[in-house]
């Protein structure tokens, strides 16, 4: 185990942070089981990594950054698979084989589009948007992403603008975001 941390300290970190890490990853990858797998990977990295004194002060921030990075990486790795699934869904819908209601299909497609946009954004901006959408306050965002508290609002606006621009580039200006 990493230097300077007892088993009890690690267990306390796990108990305190695991549910929120899973929730963030679930928002990113859209699948609870996959989110739990990725959260386990985050905590394994923490368990194996020796942390410096500076890292002890902001383990929560490290966990959230690592989780969002792993989530974004998982999105990128799944991009090809998602494209194939979307094509198959369109083909099956054209053939009249619809397993879900229209609303579920639209919601699923919108979620896939959001994930596709997040996958091509700058990781720092994607992390900021994901953590904010997960309910983090500006103060928590500042701490988790190690940015100045006074910069959070500006960076969030820039990230939202970048998201909207990328969304429109990928899916057209007529689409609702």
C-alpha cells in the first residue's frame, strides 16, 4: 500500500468517497455497473500509489480528478462501439423493430451525444462540467480540480460555451442541447 497511509485511513477514504465517485462515473459512462468497476480502479490506484505530503491534503480532489479522467478514457475507448450500436439501432428502427418507446430512444441518443461531445473536449473542461452536473459547489470544484476559487465561474462558462460549440459542430445547429 502507498506510504504514509494506514489501512484504517484507506478504509475511511473509501467509505467517505466511494458513493460520490460512483455517482460521478455513472454520469460520465451512463452505466452503474461500469461506474462501479471504474470506481474500484480509482481506489486501487489510490491504494497502490505512494502519496506525498501535498497529496494528503487533497485526496478527495485526487480521487475526483482520477475518476473523471478514467471516465473520459472509458468514453473514448467505447466511442467505436457506441457508433456501431447507434448504427444498429437506426437500422432496427428503420426495419420496425423497436424495443423501447420513442422517448427512451430519444433520451438515449441525447445521452450518447453528450458523451461523444465530452470525449472530444479538453479533459479539464469535461471534468469541470461533469463535476458541476454532479452537484458539486464552486468551492468543491475549486478544491477537486485545484483551481482558484475566483476562477471557477469563468472556467465553467468557458466550458459550457465549448460544450455547446462542439455539440453544434458534431450534431448541427438545429438540435436542442
